């Protein structure tokens, strides 16, 4: 007690101490939640979904470059008929579907109307650059956008399947095509 005001104590009042204690508890709870999320993400990346984490990083970092003898319109038609794709964006269950298609590019997405779009990929088509490659087309397959869950790329098995299906479709058109893998990131 101080000598000037009877009934008051020196220092911090009980109400202020309660508010400070509550603020400290909230901060500790938020930090604990963030620490748990970080631990769960690292465990998923390095223990539970280790292969998907590694493959996902590789799939989004690489582009497949093909040089083949075929017309761009024919390439588009063969890819659209050979690759397993839903005819439109599925309503509930996620699946791969055609987002847009032209003679210069085929864009594929994976997701559903109910959930988010997990990734988009494209096959870009252009005339081959070298003069000796007259009548040949450069086709580039790559993942354009993707999402992560706990640090692991979503839809890795579908990315892998689409990549294999696109390559098989292109090889069906030109068994002697030239294939190169290039890193993009």
C-alpha cells in the first residue's frame, strides 16, 4: 500500500495481471499450433509421404521436350483422344480434364468443381527451331501451377500418369521422336 490512497496496492493491479496472463496464454497457444503444423509437415515430407514429396518436387521442376514429325493439329487430336481425361471439370470427385485446347497448346487441370484445382499442366506446340527440322514440331510438357498440402505436392500420381500418357501418345505418332528432360526451377 502506498501512503496516499487507502485500499490500493503498489505495482500492477490484479485485472491487468489477468489480462497479461491471458495474452501470454494466447501467444503460447498460437506458437504451439504453429510448431505442431511445422512438425506435421516435416513428418509428412520426410517420413509418411517421402516418395510423393520427392517425386512432386521433381515433376514440377522438369519439362519434357519432344521433337517429332507431325502436324500440331494432329498432335492435339491424338493427345486429347489418347490421354485419360474427363470431358469437363468433374462436379465432386477430382479428376484430370481439359481446360483449353488449341493448335499451339493443350492445357490440362486436375481438381473438381467442389474442391480446388490442384494443378495445371500444358503441352505447348511450336515449329521446330532448326532449319534441318522442317516439318517437325517441338512439344513441351510441363506442370504450370500446383498446390501443396503440408509441404507435399498434391496430385503426384495423376501428374505421373499424365506425363506417361502424353509421352506414349506422342511416341504413337512418331516412334523416332527426340525426348529431352530439362529443369525449369
